[in-house]
C-alpha cells in the first residue's frame, strides 16, 4: 500500500483490520482494544522513513502484542469458573454474506474452535487463512523461521478442519428467521416447537465466570436444552425483554430482566437446525457490548 500521512493517519486507516486481527487471536474485544492502544504507543515512536509497508509492519506489531496477551490470558483461564466463551462482538450493520471468510472467522463457533490451538498455531492460522499474509510476513510476526511457520500453519489447518462441523453458507436472513422462530417458541413455552428447531445433539453453553447463576457445565441433547429454555422463559416471562442484534456476524439476542442486561444468546445453525447456543452471562464480558465495532480483512 502507499504510505502517506503521519502515525495517527496511518494507524486510523488500518484500525478495523488491526482490531480484527487482535480480536481473532484473543477472542476478546476488550483485550483487543488494549493491544491496539499499546501497539499505537509503540508505533508512535517508529521512524516512518524506515517503514516500507505500513500494513505489514502494523500487523506484525499487533500480532506480537496479541500473542503476549494471549499467553497471559491462558494463565488466568486456569482459574476461570465454569465454561469460558469468547467475548461477544457487537458489530455495526454490515452484510455478512459480502465477506463470507470474515463472517465465518469471527463466528462464535470458529472462535471456540480456535481456543483449542496453541497461541502460535492460532496466530499463524488467523494471519494465513483469514488475512492472507505470506509466510515470510507471518514468520517475522511470530518470531519463527519461514519453514517453521509453514509447519505450524499445516498443523493448525489440519486441526481446525478435523474438528469443525460443516459450516453452512452464511445466510443472515435465514438465520434471523430461525432465531425469531426460536424466540417465539421459547416465549410460548412450547417444548415440542422448540424440539423441532434443534439438532438432536444441540448444546447449551453458558459463560458466567462464576459471577452470576448459570449452568456450570454444558447442557447436551435437544430435549434437555428445550426444557431448560422453556423453563427459563417461564420463570422470567413477566420481567423479560429481548432485543435482536448482530454479534459475531450472526443474529443474536440480548435479554433484559427488569430492564437490566442479563445476557446474550448467539446460535449456531447448520442444515436449518440450531446446533449450539452460546450464552454470555458474565457481566464483565457483557460490558463489551456497549460499542459496536467495525471489522475488516483489508
């Protein structure tokens, strides 16, 4: 790309890309913000006359800072209470079908899967498979030889492909329709209607961090999930308000009790059936939903 302007101009132009890189490596919008802030302070001290390619330079800088944060996060994760889910990402209005690779890469299902990689595997996979950086650029970012990066990339790609379910084509209208049908069925308490919408092995995973009440283990199986959902709706019916938003490039549901935000539900849909409910209850992670974000691969 052609370099022009000062430090702030160049960084601002690439901010959506840099934020997306950090978020996909970390699974946390809050920590991605911290990484970008720290990276900008380092960038501000760089002599611009020595920078040939601003995009490549800043991507390397952000990747290194994100990897440092990811390793520190892993140590904290050992003490986390209950299931851990990525921090939800509230997005500005955008057509998820316009960039299917980007939409899939920030989906809750993919981010959960990326959690099973090592930090280096995750960074290499994201930079190569999502953002298309060449192996030489990635090698500089992760401080490894190009040959080693190729091996890491192959290992990470095999790991992801072996473990992910078949992702449907991104169809925002269909997903929104199924999400609304789910809400209507849940509100009516119709367990049979809920069951008809669920895959047999549907899973309900709730992240509370031990700070609010939520299932400490995933609820597995369509009937158990349907009855749990219907029971929760029945208890909260008079106090409940829901709002549909776009999180992680998919329709999601914010739910409020007595006008207090209590959680976010994101659903994974395959073959017209809901296969997974990702439920964010941790108030610290819900705080990230205050601001809508712009994401980009360019």
